[in-house]
């Protein structure tokens, strides 16, 4: 299978015509400018014409009138020859646009309904072939301010289509930039420089009329611990500037950076990109892009975290267009988890028919992957069943989309959860539904692995567990495991990750314990009331020392890092906010770890 997978990422940055597309607001002045948009897999090609008109918010006869799902449009007379504004949700994109078209609209703008999710592409759905008006998506935030202006009495005038500016460079927040290797990663697994490495990069497209000269890419990486302030630890600009031909795309890849020593507490990181050139531009909204990643207590996922800090982030949901059910899998190598337990798999499931989730049963599977030949690829005979579980939505559940929290059980023993037998353990998690309905499964399009996988492909290091997801079309007749030999990407152009995450318990630090000859540690006073001091003496020079304070259950309370190389280290800690009890100080060095216990008594 690997050859076919590699071909998917062989060329990320290609020359192509037809980049001259834009969405512009002409008035009022407070909203005027060029907007980032998502395209639709239906309606006319945006390069074929230019459409302009005033905008009107749709009002249908349903209880949610701005969703445009009810064909009974109450303000149809106001939509004739106008841009119809519709909120995302409930029904498919093409039905919304088609209902607006039937009311006489000349173009359709759909606003995303997920704050912070930007924009996305829109599938053809059930009415794609019927739509003849151009349709684009704008972000949730843009929708809020545009609708507020209209509600306040302003006339909002749009133009979209083949609008070409003299100078116009662009990228996008999804496939146009490189992201972090994971959306959510347990902090306890951040131990070595190569555990979490970010390679910043972006594709730069010249949509303008003029040659792009002196084009440069800047990337800044920052990290913000929960409850703390942001720290920027990377700021690189490509040099010298490159030339980007008209109607072409060039890649710029910057120096890689490990986050070890810079992200030492649970929190959120960001990668901010900016494109500059020798020329000024009228359309600068698409010259910047931002990606995010999260360090967690015990959640591992290619998708980001939702606002509640525990669920995978969902931007959109997909299902097979042929109406059949399928399983979607995603591969991982679990680095430091010997004897820890995988308890739960979380993923999103959504329905349109039936109209509610009540009574449906979501399924999750855990498969082992033994890369016997070390080639980074997976074959059917390298997979095995490890664990499985189901989650039944309450019969009274009227939601159309929700997170399924599936507790898993060991396939062989029947015990709750699955105990990871070793470090660097390969797995695939699979999500599916086996009933007669055809549900949608959630994906996080706010993070896209096209750039990252292409960089690895060009370096010859791409592994199958680097891919964002795979669609399973069948199962091995002998073992019942997914037929990974014939797996594929099920959705054209989608290289975003499956929004499924693993929840672990009993995470441990599992590395070499330093002997008394290798390290001496003194902690005083002990017991401690509010502050204590740590003296550490090592027999070899180390590049850095990481301190972790854990409670008696092994949960990390806080971390700090001393990045000054040496043999002797001194650190002071304030524990006045801790309750009475026994705690542990774990000191990690280049060579291993040393642990000491202390008691808080107030």
C-alpha cells in the first residue's frame, strides 16, 4: 500500500492556472476588504465570472430561520438578485444554496458555525447537481460582524469570483501551511528532543497579475500554559526572498524546532505565519495563517482539543457518498506508555437521517500494529485485535451531532481498558457504525497534514501512522482486521485528521533511573510548609534539567526547566497552594531520572 500512499504526497506545491479568485466586501467601509473563503464542490467555477450584489440574510419558515433548510422562504422577494447569507448547520451545504437559488438569489454565502474554525471546503451533498449559483463559506467571526452590520441598517455589498489584483500572494490555514505533528499530546511524553518537533513551512500562491519578488515566509512559535502568559521561542524568516511566478505556488520550508524545554505545563501552542514581498498588496487577509496544538494531561490525538479541554475538535463531518457505512482508522506510535492504560476512545458522530442520535450505537476498535520489517508501512498480517467498545446514545437524545465516549475492553481478557505492553507501541484506532443508517464522522479541518506529510515524503521518512486517516473498505477474511492493504483516503482533497482521541490513565515516566553515583539530589526543608529548595549534582554535564512535581497518584502538578548546561543545579519551588499530603519530585536529565518524595504539612 505504501507506494500508493506516497504518491498522494509526492507533489504538494505545483504550478497551476486559475488562482484568480476572491471574495470582496465593497461597503460599508467598516467591513470593506478581501475575505478568506472556502469553496464548494458545486455551482459554477469561481474563475468563470464576477458576481456582485447586496447581501440579505435568509429567513425560512423553520424554528432556525437563518439555516436555510426549509424551502419555504419567508423573505424570498428580498432575495431576488441578491447574495443570500445562510448559517451552517442541520442540512447539507448544497440544499441551503439550492433553496436560496429557488428564491432568486444570484450567489450564496454560508457562514461557518464553529468559532475559531476558519473556513472549509463544502461537499456536493444531495443537491450539488442542482445548484447553479456560486457558493462560498466565510468564517463564523466574519458572519457575526456582517450580520450585525445588516441588523444595524447597513447595506453590505459583495463581489466574488474572477477578481484579480496587481499583487496578491496568499496561503491558507489548512493545507497551505505545516502544522504540529499532533493536535493533542500528553505532556508526560515530552522527554527527548525528537518527541515533538515542528517543521514550519507554507505554500505561497501568486494570485496576482504581477511577478512576486522578494517573497519571504516568517514563522513564530509560541506556547501559553493554562493560566499563564505566552512565551515566544521561535522566530525565523526565510532568506533570501524567492520569486513566485504568476498563477503558481512555491513552497518555503523553515528550520525544524523541538518544543522540549519551552512547553513545560499543560496548555496551548501556536504557529503563526506571515508572507511578505517587495510589493504592497490590497488583499492581505490571506497573507497570514495560524495553527494550534495542545499539551494535555492524558489525551493523544491528531486533532486539536475542543474548548472544554477534553473532546476532540470538530470542524465538519463526512460520510461516504455511496450511502454505505465504513470504518475510519488513524495510526499512532505510543512512545512512553509501558504499563499505562488506554481507557476510552472519543469521536464525533452525526446524523441527518434519522434526524436524531437517540438509540444509535457507536463503535470503537483498537488494533495493534507490529511493524515487523521496520518499513513504516502496515499490512494486514501486521495487524491484530486489541480492544473494542460501544457507546449507545440515550433513546431520548435529540441531538444530531455529539461526541461518543466509548470505553474499551481488552479483546482477549475482557478487562476494562487496554494496558499498553511496551514503549513505542504501534496502534490504529478505528471508529464506525454498523447499523442501517449512514452517519457522519467528525474531522478537524483546522489542522491539515498535507504539508507535513509531503515534507516527510521528500525526506523519505513518511510512515503510515503519519497519515491523518484511512478509509476501510473491507476486512481480512482470515483475521477480521481492517483490510489495510486496500485502504485509501475516502474524501477527495481531505487531508485533515479524523477527530478521534485516546484517553489514558496511569501515565508513567519510564526511562533510566540514575544511580547515586550518577546523581545526588537533596530536597529541603522536608516536610515543607510553603517553599523548598532542590540541590542536584550530576557526574556528567547535561544540556538541561526538567523538574516535575507529582501528586501521590502520579498526576503532574507543575513543571519547570533549567536550560543552563552543567553538572550542578539549584531550584526553588513554591508549594503553598498544595494541600497537605505526600508528593514526589521527578528530576529528568539527558541520561535518565532521579526521584525524591516530600510531604506538605501546614
